[in-house]
C-alpha cells in the first residue's frame, strides 16, 4: 500500500481552517491538493469526528452534575441524622 501524501494531522488542520471560514479554493491551491481531495477528506473525516456541545449545553450539563451531587450529599446527611427516611 502506498504511503499517503498528506498526514491525518494536515488533513484535520485543513478541515478545521475550512470550518473557520477559509476559502476552499485558496486552501487547495496553497496546500497543493485538488478540491476533489478536499471534499473526499471532508466526507471521510467529518463523519467520524466527535460532536461538541454548544457552550450553553456544556454549562447546563455541568450545572446538572453539580446539582445531582448536592442532592446526593443532602440525602446522605438526612440519612445520617435519621430525620427523614429516604
């Protein structure tokens, strides 16, 4: 099997620059690859990249985790004091 001309790191960098709004034609010209290669890479690599949550969703997830921890702690204290059967 032939060695790939472009590394995965290079491809991921190119795709990231495209996501940030770089001109695709210029990326291809500067990088020395065809637009067909770019679109093939995007189809291949973008489908397997992880999905990141938008900032509000991440903050909400952190808040839920913190509240759940507080709830467990309160239940534990109430159980220890014997005041409320939980």
